[in-house]
């Protein structure tokens, strides 16, 4: 299977084109806006750094930037700006729409095509990633969703006739997160790579770029080679190459939220403090214990796990064509039950410390039922 971010961006552009061709939407946008939506969809991921979401952790910590910030910067400050201007588009508008922040008066739906609970980005990557990994969750009919969208006020909304397609899409969004983006072994590799980048950053200056060209010069291959030859990170890279992975010592799903759980999921400083407590109890170095939750920046699509906009606008249409808005949670108990965090917490360590760390974590956070224990 050939599965690249470029193909995802082309697919996202294609779906954006299908949305603006929907008669409900096309009557509200001109040709220039429709093409701008396609261009924005094509460019929405240009700000991703080497190793994608793993690099995001460095961007946020050192520069307080996300890949969306970098996307807008690259569109406005690189050769893309000149090319867009020659085509008759305003680079600043493309830069904003690519990250869902154009905020055009009366046309919030334009941003929502690119960035919302059912945006074309998610529609493409969920279908594409489940297909290429083989982890399919039934049939996800994105074209049914696209044909069922309309504008309610100025917001993108889904007609209740497509509710089953919307429910299937939302379930796939959660299941793909758990089985692909937050996969236990995949996360072990990502955590190790993030650790290598953090250790090597001072020597390699990974976040010291000043121009889009300097940023774009870093790709997976150049950064991997640099990490492999850097004194601070080469041991971690050697372990990755030999498949000597961090091991998951503890995994727990929390079904009720309290202050401690909210802090673990929401505050990095609290997680670091908890890591130190577990390490002390286990008698190992603090850096040998890593707490992983779905909200950390290095998790692919970590923002989507919050299900922040589960209250998607839905409506029914009368025979006369009148649109009546509904609360999604009122018309779909399935989606109502999907609300909130995916409250999975894991604790990783090296193979040598696995049993010690498991016992220490169980003492601090509570024992896991035997039926829920990790067997590999």
C-alpha cells in the first residue's frame, strides 16, 4: 500500500471540491471561494515537520507553535505565496482558511469544511488510514455525509436523514483512534522518537529554524540520520532500529472523572510529578517512567480525541423545504454516549523495570482487574 501525507492532502482537496459542488453549498459560494476551499484543503498539512505529530511536541514546548501555525506561516512566507498571488488568490486568505480560521462574515461554513467535527480532513484520513491498516470498522459513507450537508444560519449542518452515516463516521473516528493512532506499540515508538528529539535538540537545533526553507529542509530522512549520529540520541535510535521498545507496564481506562484523572489528562506538569512518584516507588530513575495519555501533542490527531465539537448541528427538512435545527444528542443516543474523553492512560518503561513499575503504579493509581491486564 502506498500511503503518504501528500495523497491524504490530494484526497482532502477532492472531498472539499465535492462539498462545494453540493447544490446546498454551491449556491452560497462563488467560483473563487470554491477554488480557495480546494486550495486550502490541499495545503492544510504543509506545516507538518519531520515525523509529523512527534515533532509537534518540540514545536509547542520550544516555540509555543502548532503545525497549524507553521502551515499559515509557510503559505504566506514561502514561494507558495508568490504562486497563489500569480493565480489571483490572496495568500493571507489561503493561509487562514487552510487552518479553518478565515472567519469570513456570514460564512463560518467555509472554515468548517476544513476544520470541524466532520471536516474533509477527518473524512479522508479516517477512511484512508482504516483502509491501509486493515482496521476497518464497517462501511463509512463519506459521500452520503457530503450530500447531506447544508448551511444552518452560517454553520455547516447535517440532515438527519444521514444520521446513520454520521454515527458510523463518529464510531470509526473513536475506534481508529484507539486501534491506530493510540496503538500501544506504535505509541512506544513515537515516545522514543520524541525522547530522542528532545535530547538532541540542543545539539541539532531542530527548533532553531528562521525561514520556511530551513524548516522544510528537515524531513524524516535527514532528521533520522542526524539523530543517529548525535551523541545525546544515538542510543535511543539504535534501540528503535533493533526493535528494543519501551514496554507498557500499566494500562487503565477510566470511566469516571475526578480531579486526579483530569489533572493527568490535562496538565503536563502533573504528569511529570506523577512519573516521579511512580519512579521513586519503583526505585528507578524518573526518566525511566513515561505516562502516556491521548491528549499529549505527539499523539496523531490528539485534538480530535477530545470530541470537542460532538454537538454537530443537525436539522430536518419539511416538505416545504423549511429547515428545523435539532440537538444531535437528542436525535442520536449513540453519539450522546460517545461524548467526552477516551480516558486511556498508559505507563511505559524499559523491559527491565516493567514489573517494578507495574507494582508501583498499581499502588499509586489502583490495581487493574486481572481480566484487563496486558498479556504482551
